C-alpha cells in the first residue's frame, strides 16, 4: 500500500499497463491529472480537437493491437470524444478514455462544464464507470484495460471527478478484482468444431468470409492455411481487409455494397459459407435473403450476441477465431488430402480474370490509378487509413492490403474525419512504418486542424486527397437516384489544401498526373514532416460496383453496364 | 417468424448505481419493449434481481438474453418457463367511496379476492392486492364502475418452482 493522490495513482496504473503514449487535451476539471502528466515520463500528444484524440487512440490501437488511451476534460471535452468512442465501439477497438468531471459535491447541479458522460456513453462503450473514491483507481484501471482488450474488444470510459483526482489515499496496486458478469468464451465447443468440419468436407462451393474479428484474433495464418488446404476462396468485409494478401490467388476481395464484382458474384453461388469474425452488416450482405440463399452458414464469433442477430445461421461457434480455425484445420487435414484443383476454384479464377480490368473509364486521374501507384511504391507493411465515402470505397476496391492491421478504416460508424487522426495514431504506434491517409476533400476538412498536432508533435504522415470538390458519395447517390440534383454536396474548391498545409508548416503539393503523384509520394516518404498531396479528380467519378439499396448482391451495377 | 408471446426474464445484476439505467437503455437502444420490470436486492447484498417481462417472438427474446448477458454488470440471465414459475404482482388501488353501498361492495370484493383494505377515509379506501397479473386486472375491472382514483402496480416478480435457483 502506498499513499498518493488519485492523479498519481492513475498515472502509476497506466505505467503498470505499459502505456507509453496518451492523446488528449487538458481543461479545468482534469488539471490535477495534467499536473502529474507534466513530468511523469509518459509521452502526451496534444491533439487539437478531442474527437481527434479519440481517433488517434483508435488508430494507435488498431495498428498496434493493444489499447490506445485518450484524455479529455469534463463537459464539452468529454462530449467531443463521443464520435471517436462510437467509432471505436462499432469497429471493436480497445480505446480507453479518461475524462475529467466536476467534483463529487457538484455532480447533478448543472455545474460549469458538467456533462453526464457516463450516461451519454453507456450505449457506445463496452463498459464505463465514474470513480467515486481515489482508492478505487488502481483496480478500476486494471478492469478498464482487461475489459477493453479481451473477448470482443471495445472502448471503455473512466470518469474522474476533479476532487477524486486530488484526494490522497492508500493505494493497493496488487488488489485483484472479480468480474463475475464478464467471462468471454474463447475455447470452441468440440462438437461444434466437429460439425463445422463435416459441413466443410461436404461442401462443393465453400467460401470463407472474414471480418475484422479475425484480424483482432491474429488469425491470418490459420485463415490462409485452411483456405489453401481446401482451395477455398476468401472474401472479406471492409474490416477484414488485410487478413491475407489480397494479391493471393484465393483472395476474392471485399464483399458487399461496393464489393468486388467477382466477390459479389461468388458469394450467392456458395454452398457453405464459413463466416469468421464478421457480423453480417447490411453493407456486407445487402439484401440478406439473396446473400447466400443456398449456403449453410457456419458463424464463428467471440460475441454470442452476434450469432443470429442479423442472419440465421446453421452452425454457431462462439469462440476465438484463431483457436477455432486451428482446430478445424487439424481435423480437416486428417480427413482429406490437400485439394490441388476443383471446378469451384476454376470458377473463382475465371471470374477474377473476367473482372480484373473492370475499372473506371472516366476523365483525368482515376482513383484506381492512385491506389495502384500507392501499392506499387509502398512497402507491404505500410499502413493505409481512409476517410469515409468514395475515397474509402475506392481504396477498399483497388488498394491491395497485404498484411493485417495495415488497412485502418471506420467501417461500422462511417466517420468522416477519422482517417487523418487515425493515421497520426498509427504512426505513433509504428513510427518506422510509412502511414498514408487516403482521403477525400470533404472528410479531410472535418479534422484538418490536427495538421498542427502532426507538425508540433513531429508525427509525419502522408495525406492523399482524392479531391473531387464534392461530398462525393452523396453526389453519387444524387446522380443515380435523385436526378442529379446536387443538394448541398458541392464544396467548390475551398480550401486550397496546399496553402492550408503551408499554414500549418507542413508540405503541400498539388499533382496533375499519375507521374507527378508518384514523384510527390516518393518525396513525401523521405520527408520528416507531414505531406498533403492534393489530387484533383473528376467530380463525375463513381464508385462501382454498387449494389443499390434494398437489392441483392447479384443486382450490382458495374462499370460499362 | 414464430409467434409473439410474453416471456419472463430473471436477471441477476451487480447491485450498484447505474445498472438499472444500463439495462433499460439497452432495451431502448435495441428497440426491445419492456412490459414490466421489478428490481430488488437479493439474499446477497451486492446482488440485485430484476424480473423483466417482454413481449416478442423466440428470436427477439434470444437477442434480448444475449444483449443482457453482454452487459458487464449483468451476472446471470435466465428465461423463466411460465409452466414452472410462480409469478406475483402487487397493486395498491385507491377507490372512490360514494356511499355505504359502495363501501360494502368493496369490502365484499376484497374478501372474495383475498386482498386487504389498508387505508380508509370518508370518501376512499386503499386496497392492497397480490396475485398474478390477471387477478389484479380482474379486480380492477370490477372496481372500475365505483371510480378508481389511483393505481400503483409493482410489475411482475417471479421465481421458478422447486430447488433450482439462478446463481452466478
């Protein structure tokens, strides 16, 4: 037992959790904590908007695979975190937020900068708690880290009243806790594994559909081994990108509303769908009854509530993806020889060939050319983040992710403004790896002020703006479904991103051709400050394929049709 | 789609502030409807028991149970089988007493329903009635013509028959 203040106990607890970096912004009700942060040895990165602090912690967590920590003051500081926390919640990312709160006696009095952040974040956190006494801090921090990073990960918020930060008490860092309501199931049930093996052995047209859960579970090797052994094509959700190299012959790419044509053709033809760490979201399945109507579905997920939530499944396995696939493969290997060829694989190959050149034929620099150049120039471990909208879907369709945790995007919530701060967070997590935010102009505008963070904290990333001067995805829908009435979707070339970059003392460059882009990218990779590359593209460029709302995968619109 | 019916869910939760909010909030957020909820501390003072009744089909109820289980402060969830479960609800009913005829009617009803009069004044009585919800509904129907001033119902609480118990 050691006597210290709540703030000191919190910092000591963070050190014990091996926290090296914190993203945050100080304010009145978190000043006692920031006074300890001042010379505590943990690096504090000053964000320029709390939303960005949360996205940075999120990008950090996704790149590194361990929790990211953010701080904000009470009231507006805390509420500014909300978008970032909701983003992390939807994509199962272990973000841990610590918020200042007004002193205990002031709670409920509508004090200055008081907000009920525990109430506000209850539906968007895995767990949240307001600390009532300083002595609770060591155990509460341990619990926060444990809950955030185990089972299905997710954000946790710890609210710290100002006087609790100041209060001095005996602190017990060895104290244990009993989470009797939280016991994630990791081990697969042997009978379910056996049945999954039977399903797969009988399958003629099996497909593995892999989501973000498989990346969280570090199941890359297991996914690939099983698929290669059975010659089973692998599709991914947006969140599953990077689980295997997308250049692999068995990779059919992303499935869904803007999925690859071959993937969207193949899924409805499957007779067994092995769904791993994915949740049958509407953007992946489109019209659910036409998704894989003839397939038996095996659904592996560590979160039992995902089983049967959206799709009816034939065989649920509530367990860790990696452990489950390991056991399935062990049994498959004993029951069949490695498959060297199959008519199903021929079909996969035929479709992949058929659609490989199904790309935009519009004017000027095409988004896929930028994606191709990025892939050609960037190392396989380079991290790409994206904003949300057309840029995100072009990146998903055309940029081949090669390794897990190298494609970071706001999949569930679809948060515009996520990509840039997430890139900063990822760069802090992996300082030796190039980090590129594939951005749109509309999204980048939402968090551009954190160019200041990038400059001041010396976090060099590359922002590639696919600049169509539109809220592009909105405009695309207006083009297709609203008779080209561009209601509130034109951005009219404001701001000048080169000048904007200069204002923040970082590099800004505008390119007029793919060749100029390559040159700018190579320069940017050498620079020790952030580079914003403005790539003007045609405002008429569409994201295709596209499955119109309410339709099945087979009804997708593709280029040239 | 299977048929909708009423399910009774027995739930053990951490007995601490905010847990009722968490549970109620989950129902609201996921679009499930709570018919009734009753909460009280259990034989262990750090545990509370919620008895929640919900209308829905089998698939909805399965999701309700899973989503409840997902909450960190929820320790144990179990669907109580109506055939082997004792359910009770209590209501306090304030009834207008217009004249002596009305008063004697009420006394008769209270007798038949094996309930009690727990307060009496010149123009009203308060009846305490315990039973399953149908019994309380029936009493209310009967008392309606006399003039009901106020009703306070607890919502259903329930335990399964026999030795089995919901334990952590």
